[in-house]
């Protein structure tokens, strides 16, 4: 699936959502996309020319950044991209602009809201995340050395370890044998 993002529309919508997306910028959006657990083909379409605080074209090589240029709206560029797409059914336009969405759908492309795209993008799916990692990263047990390293890393070194609990037959509660409390185990 190839996503065409009405980028400034999405950044504005993100501010209204709050949470992890509340202070969204174009750079943060690119970081979210680059860190996504599933690979996405994404084109960010923006009005005008590149701003100094926005990422360069080379900073995120898997994300296409398209600027509309002076006097041309991003909506117009998105419409042209939809019309020129060879496989419109594999194209999803992300915008809350009604005209942009209707144009995409009239041309057999999919369209979703900015909020829906952001939810998909920021939703953590542990199963998908685990499937994307090598098996040795998500299975097995740690060695004593690894455990000690992480205990030290998190400042938990020196905390007394919990002793294993005794089995019920061996348990003593203030001098009483468990059979004194529950009765002989051979009955019933």
C-alpha cells in the first residue's frame, strides 16, 4: 500500500489528538513512519517549499518528500499524483480535507482520515513487533551475566533476591506444620 499524505493537514489534525501525536512536526512524523513495525511506502506532500526545521530529502531515504512549490497547493499536487498513478487501487490518500478525499475516491484510490492513519502509525502491536525480530531476540532465557548486567543497568543491583517459597508439605507457619492447619494429606 502506498500512502499519499496531505502532510500539513495531518500535522494540524495530530495537534488536536494530543498524546504521542500532540506535538507532531514533519520531522517527528518522518521518525514515526521510519520506526513503524510494518514497512510502508509513504509520500509526504506539502505546500510551498522546504522549511529550515523540516527534514532534508536525504535524511529519511525511504520517505518521499514532495513540495508543491510557490503558488501551488498541496491538494493540487495530491490530485495530480492520484490521477497519474498506474495502480490507483493500491493508493491511499490521508487527509481530512473533504475535496481531497472525494477526488481520491472518484479516481478509485482509497482515502482515510488523518486520525485513522495516526492511530495505525502509533498503535503498538506486540505480535507484529515480535514477528519482525529474529527468533533469538524474542525467545530463550537470559544468562546469569545478562541478568546481572540489566539489574545493574536499572539500578537494582544489591537488592536481595526473593527466596523460593517452600512446597506446601514442607511449609512451616509460626511453628505449625501445614498438616496441623489443613489436616492429613492422605484423606479425602
